[in-house]
C-alpha cells in the first residue's frame, strides 16, 4: 500500500506539469503551423510581382533596341527585356506613399576622377532619388525673319501656331503633373552668331581615347576608367556608341550617339538613343534621352524612338503633307508604346491599367523628331519636340550658328535646370513644340542634340559651339562625326547624341 501511495503522489505532481507543457508549447506550435500554411496558400493564389510574374514577363537576352513582342514597334527580333527584381520597381501603393527607387549599393561610395565639379556632375547622373518634375511651359516659337535681314536670306525659320493648351493628365482624382510657373530660357533673336574658337585644344595620344580632342586646361583629367555595363542591366543595354548615315537627293542625314563619362564610371548603359530612316522623298530622324532617375530609361528611349519613327512613317505613307503631320497623334503613339512595354516588364496583363507615373519611374524618356523634304529645291524641315530638353541649331558655313531654341529653364541662380517631365507622362501644356524652316543647299545644315551636347553649346556663343561649328558645318563621314562629339571637357559627363542634316 505504501508503494501505491508513492506512485499516486508522483502522478499527482507530474500531471499538472504535463498539462501546462502541452498548453504552453505544443498547442501554440500547432496554431502557428496552421497559420503559415493558410498564408502560403493565399500568397500562391495572389502573387504581387514575384518570381513567377518575372519569368512570365520577360525572357533572357534582348537589347535596348528591341521592342516588346506585342508593342507593335519595329524590332529585329522583338526580344523581351529581362525579368526585373520585384524590389526594384515600386508598386502603385508605394508610389502613392512617396516610395523611391532603391539605391544601388555598389555605387554609393564611388567617385569620379578629376576635379570636384566633375565628381558632382557624374554622381548626379546616377542619383537614385526619384524626383519627377512638373512640366515646363513651351518655349516661345522661333521668330520669323526679321526686318533687318535681307529679303533673300538663306534660311527662313517660320513662326508656328502654338497648339491648343491641354490640361495636365489626371490619375484617378489626383492631378498627376500640375503645371508650374517656371519660364523656359528664351532663345536669342533671329540673328546669326559667330561662336568663339576654343583656346585650348589637345589631342589624346594614348589609351582607349587616342585621337579624341580635349578642350580646356586639364580636360583629360576627367577621364574615368572604362567599365562594362553592370551585369543587372547588360542584357538590355545597347552598345557604348552608335552611328549611322543616309543620303537622299543630295542631302546627308547622320547621327552619332555615345555613352557619357559619368555612365561609364558607374557601369550604367547609354541612355540616349537615335534612329534614322527614309520614306519616299522624306528623311526622318528620331532622338530620345532617357532620364537618369528611371531604372530602365535606356529601354524607354529605344521604344520611344522606334514608336515615333513608325508613327511618322505611317502618316507619310498615307500621303500626309509635311506641314500636316499630326504630332499630337505621334506623341500619343509613343506614350501608348511605353505603357505597353512597362506592362510587359512589370508582368501585367496587356489590358491592365498602368499609372503613367509608375511607367515614367521605369522607362521615362524625352523624344524629338526631325523630318525633311529632301526633294524640295530649298529643303524644308520640321523639328518636333514631343517632350524634353534638347537643342537645335542651323549651321551656316560663313555666318555661324542660329539657335532654334530649347525648353531648358533657368533657376534663381541663372543656371540651366535639367528638370523634365518624361514620357509616358503628359509632358505639359504646349507640347509638342514645333519649328519649321528651310535650308540653302551647299552651305547650311541642321544640328539637333540632346542636352549632353546642347548644354555645352548653350546659346551658340561658347567655345564648344565654335569647336563643333568649325568641324561640322560641312559634311563629314560617320567615324569623324563620332570622333568630334567624343570631345573631352570638364564637367561634361552626360551621354551625347548629335543628329545632323547637311543640305
């Protein structure tokens, strides 16, 4: 009986302990396991933008010049862009909360060789913070021929009727890009400017830039080490430079586009893009400058150029006169193609709603188009700025330069602002900005550039303008055009694209 009493005592002690252990450990573990299983099932049924969506969205390979298989733009093989890591593209909710594109860790502590200004300029190119600015008002139309100019002047740049103002685009109930009061830089009067020649020109005699001209004292000091494009962008990046040329009815159309020193140093791709084509008696050129704050702006620049070219060619094929091209329709076609590519890259259905601000964070770009009637006795041209901050000049072999205006604005300190509203967002009131003119055969040319060159040329009264005018006022072969636009200069680190039409 004594042994039974002992076992009863032990059992009476252990029973409460076992019950407490089950209640404190085993039951919570079972509940947590069930909750995790339910959550996994929910995630599988509603993936945000996961690996499956990435695999569905894009395939390996492809290059910045390729359009999406369903976007309708011309392409060599319609290769889709590579999958985008979900963390690299903010969702609409994150954008509404003020999300930014995350910084690239491997670029945070890099510096550009050279002077402090060069470092600051190149670092700004790769700044991860996203600030999509408000649209700028349109530049004033290029003025007509002045009374002081002789009646037989060789170039007549005609004043163009400003398009009807369009309201800023809305996203739901919130105004997406409200207008601001900043005024663009006013182009100079309709007069010729003879730019000064650069004082210091040396030619690099060694390394990968041998044969390139360096302008100004110590310009070669800003050359960073050449670096390949970051592996995360290599499959969508185009080559470091591109050039092409066309001839029609005695006219020569050519372009050269190069990767800037700032992008070389940080392993970023060339974000400029250009293309040229012929449609019957017309020559067509398109140029785009991807905004640095957009993660895949080099892809956006390619899509914008190809879409603009296709839209203009389509109208010319239908015998639309040069002066009657629907530039608003061209702009809308470019915006549509950019939205379509963005949906593909984000892994969304073709009919899914996509916010223009989100698309601009991914593919934001500027766009310009130049169309020329090559068979006219005095070649007629139309320049259409769909969005952005490019520059254009008429070059005369004897009289110098005539600026055709830019949408660059000046800040309170008198410095040019680089703020633009990139496509596919509504670019702002007054866009597209159209200018028209004629050229005298044998002595004149039109130069259209991205701001990588245009900022250096400013209003045409600068040593860089003198350098480019002296070397480009007459036709040059493509390899010489490439050499000329590859000049080295302090604090000039952006991508550069120059389109030239020699009459």
